[in-house]
């Protein structure tokens, strides 16, 4: 799910929750999984449809806030 689409969907309150998980190929980068109210799962991506991954959880936390969520779960 592209970030701009996730922001628009967040305005309608469709996000149930978010999880931040370690990237499978790296033990230092994290990515965001979103779950909508219908329990469908999405990976947060950039405009070129590449998953957004970062080493800094604070950066991802700000992204999660921009899509309308105030809490998220970190999965190790």
C-alpha cells in the first residue's frame, strides 16, 4: 500500500492497527504492516511501490501517525 493511499484511507478510519517487524533479509531494518477493519494486511510502500524500511523506529512511528494511528506493535 503506497503511503499516500494509506494516508487517504486513514482519514476514513479504516485502519485497525499497525505492526512494525524486522525485514526478513536484514536484522537492522524494520517495515510496517497495516491491518484494515476487514483484517486485510498491507505493507506500507513508497511511491515506486517498494516497501518502506528503516533502521530507526522513530521514523516509522511518525509515518504511522501520518496515516491516522496512535499506537503500533513491534514484533521481534
